[in-house]
């Protein structure tokens, strides 16, 4: 251990830091020329050239000749010899698209806000165009793309490939997302519920690593749960398991968008929280509440704590039913950290049947807003068989 | 659900608008470009102005930017009545305007463009180092994808140029940023960049006035949508409770506006429908809609008439 410690100020540590800088800059921009790299990192062109040469011979980077402003230049991207996979996450108000290689390294990423009640055709068009643009930025073509995973914030009917219940995403009703997207991209497309894919990502790369029985809660505008049971995503008979947000916690509670009364989502979901705060704080987005709460605004803190308590009641039921080893809390609201988790944990403790020592630990997700997009990419990677000979360069 | 969301809700109770227009009118000769426009912008809020061609969007921007002063009406900034006779006055108040053509110098690099006219001096010479550092920190705060600040603006993409123009507007620490058609003529990836940027401005607590034709973009980032039609206010919606179709119907004039509602309030409930149809000049087909409207929103006309309350 002793000799592995970094020695600050030494040539080696400086070189290491410079390498990291270059890789970070390429990750951020997708691809850059060496001259641009020098500008973006503040390193001298000679250093950039040396490090790029070193990293491309070790297989981490890939260089290709190109031109910038009429001059010859070296376009540097992360290497993606095996091919690329893309994960797309549509949430109610956002779209995130991550381009990753087979080793789960994200080589390019984009996100954009979406309109309320966005429509499938518009958004899938946008995705296709964005994807083409991203492939271009990492110096790859559609041929390098092996598969596409899409995360949708609604339960998917495994048989028809459409959302399992109309009205949850009004603009996507009756659209067989995978088929439609396959026709646009001519690549295999796999679609699943965003909560399932967020759970998959947390299980493989995040806070639930190594926990073969875990639940990932996705708490944002909607509330969902991804169940990992015996190391596999549990989808149920029809593929719609994990509709955690629509468990009834108040028999005569407020009307939910699903048509029932007293669903968790109608009480602790994003729109319900925002409606409750509107009289005091005006029109806000969920993110504003999280930021305000973290800055110490008592009204927002209270709203988040209340949401945590309600979610905790439902989570306790879930724990009694499934006995998971760990509960990972992800989604937009989870950025509030202990403001949400504290009351949630407390409510679980109160209603769970087993003793304290057998209670699952409740932790914040590690992948943040990217979880579902990464999960979608992992889902696509899992579904495709990579034959090395096929794609050798 | 009512057709139009309540405009004058409790928002004003706890917060003061940073910029507020009351009864602003502007004419060019015989043309009434704007009549009696009311508009409030709160800090940390994105307000989109939409409307057909000739609705008066650009005139409104020009009044706020100090290009043309208004003929009548008041503009309040931070609770003070102000006049904006020149672009310099607008900028000095803290209103930054990014025009559609961006007004960047193609042959200069990003740093020079950002600090054009506001160069940081170090004695007699320019403090290039300080400017470059401030440029980087600003672009980083906006998560801008600009590879280098020392390349000429001519070699940047449309979205990157928009980013530079927006970043430039932030140099003077404004409290309101006006973006005129920021996503027109941009590809999807660049549009995504600009929309993210608008969200970032919002997070910084700035009031953002967004002029756009693209309803998807407007609905993606705006908190409120203000519809102008033929130089008048024709609706003020919270994005959270309005549908795409309702905004379009306000833009095209298929639904009621301030004038008809005011007329119906004056005329009393018995003759209101007739008066409304009369005042708006709508035919018999629309009068049914107007009638429907009135019954849905009895409190709305009163609040609309006196937005201060």
C-alpha cells in the first residue's frame, strides 16, 4: 500500500493527473482534435501529443486524421473497438441518452428537457438525430452501433411492446416503441420500464452491487421500483411488476392519474408535492424543491420529509413481502439525501416486521440521474452476443 | 379543469416580480404594434412569449432592450418605475438581451467576444489572462461544450455560438435575460444544449424571457407561457396545467382574451355573452365558446383587471 500512495508534486503524479485531464475532456466533448484538447485542458500541445500517443498505443484512445479550419488535425476519441451501445432514458420531463462501449464506459452523453406530455413520434425522431450526431462526434458510424436500450417511465406490456396501461404516458399510448425505433435505426432495440433499468444499473455498477436481492426505488415525477430478486430483474407474469407508486396507502386519498384513489404517487409523487407547495412558493420544478430544501428552506424540507414518510410506509410493506437485502433510493428527489432518506428509514423501521438487525439498509443511489440511461445501455449490452472475430479491426 | 389556468394566483403574495410591465403600448405611425401589454417576470422563472408573426413579440423585446421606448405604460424593475431610453440604460438596469442574430464578431475569438466593450484592463494593456480565466469559469458554470476559448467564433457551431452569446450577456451580472428565438435554425443536439442552458440560467435565479415559435421547446423549459395576439395579451398560462392545444388556440385567437373578458365583466352576467362576442368581433360560432368560458371562470375577469391585487 505504501508505495502505491501518490506522491504529490512528483513528475509521475503530474503525468497521471494530465492523463486524467485529457481523458475527462474527451469524455465531456465526445471527441476533440489534439489542438482543441490543448485548449480545453490547458496543457501544452507537446504534452497532449505525447499523452495521446501513449494512451492510444495502450488501446484507451483512438485517433483518426481529420481537418479543422482547413488544417490537418488528429481527431481523438475513446476507443470503441467492440462496437457501441446506446441507452436512452425518457422521463416525464427529460430525455437522457448515453453512448457506451461494451465495457460500460460512457463515451458520449446528452440530455435535454422535454415538454410535458411529450409525444412518442417527436421524441423518437429527436433521439435518432441526437444519436447520429453523437456517433459522429466520437468518430463512429451507425455500423458501430450494436444495440439500443430504451427506458420508459411506464410499465411495458411484454406481449404487445406498448405501455401496459393507457393514460400513464398520454403521448406514447399504443406505440410499440421497440418496433418503431427498430424501423428508424435498423438496429435491435430493447425497451423496458425505467425503474427496472435503474435497478439493473445500480445492481451492476452502483449502490446495489453484489446484493442479489435488492430493490431500487425511483422517486421523481413518478414513483417506481425495480426489483432484483436472486440476481435477476423480476418482471412478473406480464412484465409489469414493481408498480410501487400505485400501491394504495390511503384508502380515500386523492385521485391518482391511474384512476384509483390514495396511490403513493398521488400523495408523494412530484406533481402532488408541487401542488402542495404552490400556494406558498409559486410554480416550481421538483429540482427547485430539492435545491431549496438543501439550502435550508423549512417548507421544502417539510414537503420532502413528508414524502419520505409516505414512501417509507409503502416501502415497509414491500420489505415485509420481499425481504430485500438493500433498498436503493434513486430518482430526482433522492438528491435531497438524508432529508428524504431519514424520514423514509424511520417509517420503515416502524412498520417492518423483522427486528432492527434484519432490516434492509436504505441508501442513496450512486448513479444519480444517469441510472436509467446506463441501465438501458447495460440491458442492450446483455442482449447482444459479441463475437470478437466478427468485429475485429 | 378550466380551459385557462388561473393567472393571478398566489404567486405575488410571497415574491416580487423582478420585471413588471403595466399597460405598455407602442405604435409606429398608424400601426399599433402593442396595446396595453401586462407582463410580470419573477426571479428564477422562465417566461415564454409566443404568438404568430406580427403579434408584437419583437417590439416587446425591443422596448425592454432599449431600442424603442414605449409610448405609454410603465415598466417596473425591482419595484422601481424605470424608463429604458437606450440599450445602455437597459444593460445598466440588469437586462441582458440576446438577439436572434447574436451580434457576435466572427473574426474574434471567444474571449474577445465575451468581453467586447467591457475588457478588463491591467494598466494600459488588456489583462488577457484574467479574461481567459473568467471566460473559462463562466463557460464551465454553464456546462458549455466549447473546446477552446481561443478559436474564432466563425469556427463554432450554431449551438456553441448561441452559448457564447448567452455567456456574454451574463458578464454584466444581469437579473433578467431575454433570449430572442434562441433555438431557431439549430439542430437537435444544439437545441438540447441551449435548452439545458436556459435551465441553468433559471437555476442561477435569473428571470428569463424566452421568445420562441417552437412549442415543444417552450413547453420543455418555460414555467409560464404568455400569448400575444395582434399586439395584445391573449392568455397567460402555467405550463404545468395547460395543453399544447390550448396554447395554440390562444395564439390563433380561437379562445377568448383579456378584452372580451373585461367586456363581459362590465356588462354583467345577463348580457355578458353578447357583449363578449361583440367586443371580440367573433362570430356566432365562437360566442358559444366564450359563453362556456365565462361560466368556468367567474373570478378570473376581476383578478385580471387589477393584477396588482
